[in-house]
């Protein structure tokens, strides 16, 4: 099939008609499935065209001609000619049975009526109206409500009279919670009903939303493979609706192994992972998670072992996490973690260990509050360095053995429809850290990072999605001097956070001497105390699982905390485009970012007593004579490949 054409389609879009046909033309997307002409299917499609027009209010529409013409070698064009006629308009809309509802409930119900006098009568809107009205009544607790209606269509007069009759009945409350018996059953029934009652408490007003939230709450116990919360028969005497939880336990022991590669223009890594989960460790539904990761990393690339600042070595980590649900009461969970790590960064290599003791408070599915105490130890193999020059002095901050002892509070409010690939909703987060002081450690500091994300979608099946993100951060040493912040706690950007830079490359940098030279140097990022990031992205689902995207990212990281320098003077801007292919584990994402010549170069410091020359600009992937001044010495072109959305 080379093409399918609907001639005469004016008031109804040709593309909308073609979406409802079996006969489809070949896609322009490479490697997509070839489409072939089937005469029987095409003849049936001609009847589908008339049926679709009637559903759009054009009851006189007729297919007046059809043909199939050769197009080159082995291809054909299918053409159907349509005479649309005049549409049928709505002449009256009557909604009965709502006058005695409370004003708030009545207004919400009537807001769902999307049929108005003068509109073209579209069958789909009518068919969905009764369902929407009934769903709204159930949301408000009218569990025994019924909705009936009819439409009288005058074919000769091209008019439609709409009448809806509503019997809302009394408002109901949630009744008793029960669990459908199942075997084997390691989870006590009271633990299940306790979680469901957090969202659908007996005695509260009945609603479908609360019922769905109860279902999600039980599933988040992470011991069930499937959960369904079903309403029972409403009790007209007690005005209650009982709920029954139907759950199927998943495996309590999971062993997973895997491997992968991480490719960046300034870092490459290969590795293997292994993990073990016991979801009922020593009883009580305690969750024990053990993870191991081992690999080898190259900076900047595996083939540039002689480049300035090149380093490579083994990287990896071992970690254990123990979670105790129902810590004293239902909504509190104990979270403890231990980890040891070997890492390589451009500015330093290290051995590290981390310990965390915290609690997670989740009063609802969408809100979590996590206070914790954290102890981290790093052994920096590259020692310490002091950075000076015309800018304020900046230190690596960490001695050879660097200890961070801090309290952290994280608050998250998550209303996204899908954490893996959100299309609607929003996400708010606030992270606070207080290090040193009475907690000890090598440093005293305060760090705050707020973040907000929002998503909205349009068109049929949410084909077009707008996504936006805003994040800020500042790190304030207790002594008030920006030079004393620890490098392991500083702020970095780049990668998914600001796609005009490689991972962690958007940051103040220090000039290091090239091996064997006293005059030439290269730059490495050492992080900063002030951060700003924003992103705006448009995603369009072209066909099937294939999505195109365009984005604008802005941001900066400065040695000084936020507010110490004029805000807009440091701003850098990148634009780009990308493609995604949706998979069960998340979209495979390829983004190309280009940094515009807007804003200043990065802050670059010389070590005291040195004055090394270094490249002040970098070209696009090494091509050309040099890139823009903004963001220099980092290159302006960046390619990102990953699984999952950038945000």
C-alpha cells in the first residue's frame, strides 16, 4: 500500500477517517511493518467510512466512488470519494434528577456534560456521557446510582434531542474490609486490611478514587504479584459498601543477575550486577536487599589512555538494605542501609563506605517523609588541592580521609500517573542536609535542594506530552566560607539534568598539569555550591512505540552559593531533539543536545603557584576549530543514550 486517500473529506479530517480503517499505507518509519492491499478488507472499509461519518453526526454521508490504482512497481493507491452532506446538530439537552443534589455535587456532575445546544451530535460523546455521569456519582459516594437516557435524531431535520434521567439515591460510606481467602498465605489478613483502610477507612464516604488508592496501597506492600479491591453489594439498610481484597502473593525470594555498559563522551564503563531480595526476612515482612556491582571504568574513553587526565580502574559496590514495615505503627517504616564502594571521578578516585538509619513516613500513597542520619567515609587517593586565582579560593575540601556526618530530611509528593513514563500529574520534592556541628565529621554545612516537575498531555490517547522541570540547590558551609565545602557533597549537573553537558561536567573546574609538563594543563570538574536547572520537553507519539522529542535545558553550577552572584549572568542554554522507543522496562532514549552561545564560560581555577595553559574551547565531537564561549571549555555537542525518561 503506497497510500490511502479519502477525497471529499472536509468537515471531518481525512486522518481521523483513516485511523478507523483496516487498510493502511506504509509508514515512513524505517524497518516498520510493510502493509499490503486486501480487496475484501478494502470493501469492508468503504462501509466503515459511512459508519464513521454517521458516528460524527453526518447521517447523509455516502461513499460515492472508490478505486485502486497502480503506483510504480508492486504498489497501489486506494482512493475513496465521500459526499459528506450536512451534519446533525443538538437542539436540546435535558438533565433530570439532579435538583436535590448538594450544590457542590450537582455542579461537579453537570461539568461532565460536554453536550451543548448547537453542537454537531457525535455519538462517541453521547455514549461516554452516561458512563462519565455514573462514574462521577460513584466518586461522590452514590453507590446505588443509575443513569438512563435517550437521543431522538431527526434524519430529515438533522436535529438531535438529548434526554438524561438520573436516580442518584442516598450517599453511601465504606463498610467492612475483608480478604478473599487464598493459599499459600504468608501475609496475615489483618496486615492487608490495615493497609487498605489507610485509604478506604470503614465509615468514610465511599468513592472509586479511594477504592483505587486502597488497591495501590496494598500492592505497595511489595509482596503481591496482583491486587484487586472489589466492592460488594451496597447495604441499603446501613448505607455502606463492603470491600474485599483479592491478592496473589509473589515470590518472597528473588535472585537477579545482569550486566551492561555506560557510554558517555567523557566516561565509559562496563560492569555486571547481582541482587538478592528476601521479602520476609526473619518474619514480619522485613525486606532484605543485597546488591553487588563490579566493573571497569575509563575516563575519558577506553581508547584514549594517553589523553590528558586519562585514568581507568576497577569500580564497584556492595550494599545491604533492611526495611522493617509497620515500625511501631502502620505508616512508619524503618530503613537501614550499609554500603562500600570503589569509584573513579575526573578529579579524584576513592574508596568509600556509607551507613544510613532512617524512617519513612507514608500517610498516603502520594506523600512520603524520610528523616535519616547518615555517616559516610571516603579515602581520596588523589589527596587534596587548593584552587585560587582571581575568583574566591576553592578547596577540594576533603582531607585524604574525609568523613561526612549529617542528618537528612526528604519530602516527596508524587502525583504522576506513571513514574516510568509520566504523561500527566506533577512531582514535588525537598531535600535538606545538615552536616557536622554536634554530629561531628570533617565538615559543617547545610544543603537544600527543592525540585518540581509537571506533565500535561493532549490529543487522542495523550499523543502529545509537555513536560517541565525546575530544580535548585545551594550548599552553605557553617563557617560561611564557600571554600570549605567538601567535594563529595558538592553539586554537579550535566547528563540527564542538563543535556548540553556530559554527566557531572557542568561544574566549576580546576586546571591540573599534564603529566611531565610544567606549562600545559587540562580541566576537571570539582563541583560547586550553587545549582540551577530547568527543562522543558515536548514528546510526540508518532506511531506505535516510537516517540520523538524536542527540549530546551537551562542551568548553571557556581562555586558560590545561590544568591552570591547575579542569577541570570550564569545561565547556560541547550536545545536538542531525541527519539524514544517504548519497552516494558522503560523507553530506550537517544537525545542530542547542542549548547547555544548564551552565557559565560565555566568557572576555571588554577592551583596556587601555577599558571598552566589549557584549551579554552572545545569543538563539536572534535570536529571544527572550536565551539562557543558559553560553557567552555566543554564541547557544545552531547549525545545521551539511556533507558528511561530524562525526568
